[in-house]
C-alpha cells in the first residue's frame, strides 16, 4: 500500500526559488502565486511563505481550528525565511519582522486585513533600534503594529464611521500634549509612550495583556486573516462580484522591508502602462520615507513616478528594468507595489492591472505590434462592448466632474445609448425638429417615445425618457441611429402641458429650452450644458473631419477590426432604413442590410397623409389610389439605399406594424387629418375605434396585413423592384432580398410569395431587365420555427426575429414587461433580460431547431438574425455555434459584432452545422 503523503499546506518563496508559481492562484491566492512567480523570474522579493486556501476551508469546516500538520510546516518555513534574511523571529538582538497579508484567488481590494511589523515587543524593539540606529523609526513601527494588531486581531477596529478608533483618540491626545499637528512631528519618546498607552487601552477594553510573544502574535494574525474572509465587507463584495465563498483566502507571511528608514527609502505603486489611456508609459506614484499604506491612504501627496528618475536614478533604473521584465513575462499590463529600503528595491505585489475599455484596446493592439502577444490573444482580451468607448461622443471629464460636485446631477436612468450629449430640452418631437432646424442642439425629453417621434429623435442630439427599459422603443431606435439615450429615468416628472419637468427629491423646475446633459454610458442626467465632441473614430469614418493618418486612436481601432475580419466566419450586417444609416454602417464594416424596416419610411413628409388615406379607404379602389401616391416615395427610398449598398445584399421587410400605429390619437390631430383628407371626423374616429386591438403584438400585423390587403404588398414589391431596376440600369449592382414578417404557416408565405414574384416578373418585363433576388421570411413565431422544414420549401432565407420570438416563446409582451421583468433579473429567476441577451436554452432551442429543419429542406438556406440580439456579444457567440450565415445589428454596433464574431470563431472553432474547412484563418484583405 502506498504511504499517504503529508498534505502540503505551506509554500515557501524567497531567494532564488519559490515552491509556488503564477498558475497556482486557486491554492495560493493571487498575491501568493504572483509573489512566488516574481521570485522565480529573479525579481527581488522579501522572503516569505503562503498558507494555502485549503487551510481556510479547513478552518471554517472545523470550528476555527487548523490541520495538525500546519504548525510544523509554518515553523519550517519560518526557519527558511530566517536563513534567507539573516535574522531571527523574536531575537532581541537581530529580530525578524513579518507582515501577515490576506490574498484570495480573485483580488478583493481592501476587503480583508493585513498586519505589518509583526514580531515587535519590548525586547525586539531594542534590536531594531541597534540595527537601524534609529529609535524614532523603531518606536513608530512598534506603535503602528500595536494599533493594527489591536484593531484587526483583537477586534478594536471601529464598526462604522461614527465609532471612534481608540488608538486615534490616544494619538490625537498625544499630539495635543506635544503641541504638534502631524504624526511625523512626534519624537521617539512620544512614540514610545504611545506604545504603552495603546497597550494599556487594550488591557482596559479586552481585559487581556497585549501578547508579547511573537509566536502568539503570529498565530493570532493568521487567525484574524482567515477570520476576515467572513467579515461583512468581504461577504458583500463576494456577492457583488460572484466570488464563491468556498474559495477561501490564503495567508502570506512575509519578511518586512521598510520604506520609512529615511530619505533613501520609500514606497510606491505603479502600472506598467497607463491604465486610463493605455499608453506605453510607466505610470505610478511614490513617497519618500513612507510605509506601504501611506501612499494609498492619501496622508501625504505622492509624487509621479518619473520624479524618481532624478531623485534616485539608481532605483529608477531598477524599476524600469523590472517593468520590462514583468511585461515580457506576463505579456500583460501589470499593477505593482514596491518598497525601497535604504536604496534597495523590493517587490511586494504584482497583478494584472485594471483598465478602461479604451486602454484595453490600445494595449492589446500595441502588444501585438510589439510582438508580445498574438492577434488571437489580442482579440480574446477585449470585451466587444469595450469598443463603445472608442465610438461614442465624449464629455470633457473635468467639466463633468465639477458639475457633479456642484450638485448638478439630477438623476440616473438606464444607460441605453452610450455617449454624451448636451442641449436644450424639447418635450415634443415637433419642437425638437423645429429647434434643431434653427441650428440648436436639442435633447428630446419624453415620458416615452413612439414611432411618431422618429423625426424628432433624429433631429435631437440625445433622448431622455422617464419610462421604458433597455429595449424600449426609444433605446432601440436611439441605438440604431447612434443617438445618446438615457431611458427609464423614473425620477423625472414630466408635465407636457406646462412644458416643464420636476425631479423627485430635488428642488428644481426645469423648463423647455433649459440646458441639460445626458451621459448614455453611465445613465447620468446633469443640469446645464457640458461640452462634447465626437470620438476620433467617428471623426475619421463618418464626419471625415480627421484623416486616418492623423488619428492614432483610429489606427488602433482599424488594426483591431482588420484582425477581427481575418478570424470571423459569421457575416455582419446592419439594421438600417435610411441611406445615411446604411452609409454609416458600411463605414463601420457592415456587409449588407439584414433588416430594412419599411414602416419608418411611412412617416416622412407628406407620406403619412397618404398612409392614413390608404388606411381610411373604404374600397380597394380607393386604397390603390392612395398606395399609388406612396409608391414614388418608397421607390426613391429604396433607390437611395441600393445606391449606397452598391451590390451588398439588402433585406427589405414588408409592412409589419399594426395599422393603428399610423393613425392620430389626439383630438386636434384627428381634426387636422379630417381637414386634410376632407373626411368627416366621425368616420375617422370610427375607423380608429375599429382598428383598436386588445393585444396589438398578436393582432392584425405582419403578413396578415399583406394577406388582407394584397395591394400593400404589391405596392411595396413594385417599389423595390422598380428601384432595383433603375439603380441596376445606372450600372450599380443590386441584391434585393424580400422578407415577409410574422409567418406562422407556410401557406401564408405562399400567398405573399405569389404576389411578390408576379410583381417582379411584371417589372422585369416593363424595364427589360432581370434582377436576381431572394424571397424569404422572418422566423419569429414558435410555429414557424417548428415547421421550418415546410416553410423552407418556399423561403430562400430565414431571418430570426428574436424580439418577437422571445415575446411569443415566453408568452410575455415586451411593452408590459417593465413591471416585472427587472425583478426577475434582480432575483435571478432569469439569468439575464431575454430581450437583451438571447435566452439560449429556451428561445435558442427554437432557433437551433428552425435552422436545422430549414436546412434539411434547403441545404444552402441562408440564415441570419435581425433582432436586437444581433448586436449582443453572447448572443452572437450562440449564432456562430448554431451555424448562422450572418448577424444583423444597428450601425453603431457593427464593429462590436465583428469583434464578437471573431471571438466566437476563435473560442468555438468552425460551427458544426456548416461544412466549412477546419482552417480558422480566412484570406481576405
Ligand atoms: P492589500 O491587499 O489590501 O493591498 P497588502 O497585503 O498588499 O494589502 O498590504 C498593504 C500594504 O502593506 C501594501 O502597501 C504593502 O506594500 C505593504 N506591505 C505588505 N507587506 C509588506 C512587507 N513585507 N514589507 C513592507 N511593506 C509591506
Ligand atoms: Mg496590496
Ligand atoms: Mg417582429
């Protein structure tokens, strides 16, 4: 029988070799693993050892006791430190002092406890004095230790900010007695007195003497660090950051080095690159003659790291060398803590540094160019949504900060459309348009928006609504337009009638025309004007104010996008219904239009009047008349889009929304329409009444319209094919794809197909030209998904309309979901809002099934997605795995989708369902 090996609970690091390494974070915690790694790559690290996270688990499972092997292993490791540092723990002549530091697998900054200078007592302090010839330093270290130990181990730390720290009280009294204001002005005698006064206070409160025995101190501190895993702060932090309680913390015991030994000593923190901008510069701060926590605590203002170059060139050189060693080794931007003791540099911590999205992108791209990492690694390192930070208009940060400090933050809503916008308030779409036409910047503020507001939304810089979630009309349209949007800002009380708005809990009345600023990246609503500017990427791609070669940010963006295109196998299209939207999308790399909604085209100019005329018609004859007037508008719209798309596929959806959305609702509007159409007002009201639906989402809409009124589909098909023919005759390629919405039964599609194909033949004959086109359908009803094999006998392509599919699969109306869905997400009944990220296990199953069944019938069936999910990275990953041909999303999400598609290909390889080659790399320039 094999002999059972003694479990290893303690890992030594120091000198030239460590027992642990960087990939042992689960066992040694992040701090312990990286301290070991730094030793292994030859960096100067004060010797120490790590007690594993397993001991923490044991500690909590065994009523706060330790495994029996632990004691000996700790003593053995302590011996090694003593040998390495040439000092002994508890030796009055030559004392070894240590720190006892927490360190979990995931960093939990400031949540747990650390004790410095452990090992000091009335006799070892004498050794420290004779070693350093510096009694003031020795007593300062000693009194800090007693206070820290009292707070952390003996539990005297104040519970909240109203509570007094007993040691602070004594310190203040001492300074008063000594007639000084700063700690640094206290002399050695004062500090020595503080030590005994602190100890007396400990005795008074706890009834026990302060432990003089260093070994007792050590075990007390180890227990306290394990104990801090379960303090309230740590528990709350773990909940918020999804860190399992079972992970536990490790404990690091490390020999002390002192940055407070005089002016040739100091301490600092640094990042190997700028964490805000990503620039490849050494970035950090340090303090002379100070101990670790002083830098972070902000007692003295630290100096920028570059000052060290002239203050101590020797140490600076060492640090710069270490910076480069660390980056070459970790191939990452690192966050470091260091201490200089009498001119000698010591590393105390390193970890991968936190960064802004902006910096993440710049660093990843730079590191590829520096040959530190591969393109694949760079693509995998950037969260697609971080790209937003490169695309959005931005506020001047200092201006925003001071506005908030001056109490101008009104409220916070949902960050529905990222970016920054500032302008005058308009409470109606019409006012917004009018104000904008006078050259003013406008923020459209509405309780909620509807399709009628579309022009006002377009004219506005940004949109602010009191109601509606991330997928509300306002949010959806704003994203498609690339507008800044803060939605669902419940604190706003908007009074349209009097043209003013109040904010809950604030004593302000804000009027139409007043300035307001909204940050769609954070959801902040700020009173007054703030300056904004478009991002550099937009300045290059869209407004053309900047030349590509003049913008480093653009070049970074562009490199990343090129790499993404090399790896992605999914196509990326856009949802657009205006030529300028389409042009923007192409600038962002869209390969086609995946959804062109025709209903938005019904609102511009006189069109809405003809649309209303059509709806209010009594006979087919009348209806055709009205439609004839609409035809030229639609045709011109499609011509514009085909020209911009120049041969890229354009999927056009026939009319989808219920007709009552086009009719007026307010009395005065009805009256106006009656006059314009020369119709009795009662007749209009009657029609409005007759079109009222209990549940419009499941009502008279989608292909049901075209089946009841074939002439609508006829007109739309004619507009599309005439436009296609006209543009083709100019020598521009066109690729129309006609898409029938809300099909549930193949017979519905057959009826619409017949109309479309007949009109196509007619137009082709009239124009003497034949244009290849596809006819397909949305799959947005469960019945369509489960009968996709039948539907594919007619449809040449599928586009999953996952907004409606989610509504119908869940049996919930998105417009009413605001009352309960947020709670579902909050209480984790659903992992995510299914309208934001595709519900892969439910709705996704139907998407998978529909794709499979469809391709059973038609092997080369083109499959895409055009719901809002087409721009969501997690959903895109799913679309890749299902084997779709493309995703379609709003223009400003196209770059994000390209990156997400590349990551999906890198993570998952080629989708199984597609018979593509194994190779990930695609030629393509
Ligand atoms: P946190 O995880 O909260 O940053 P640390 O364990 O890193 O806590 O310690 C807090 C401070 O104490 C840091 O500034 C660190 O540099 C300093 N420190 C920790 N151990 C030592 C040591 N052995 N010698 C000198 N300073 C130390
Ligand atoms: Mg630290
Ligand atoms: Mg739909």
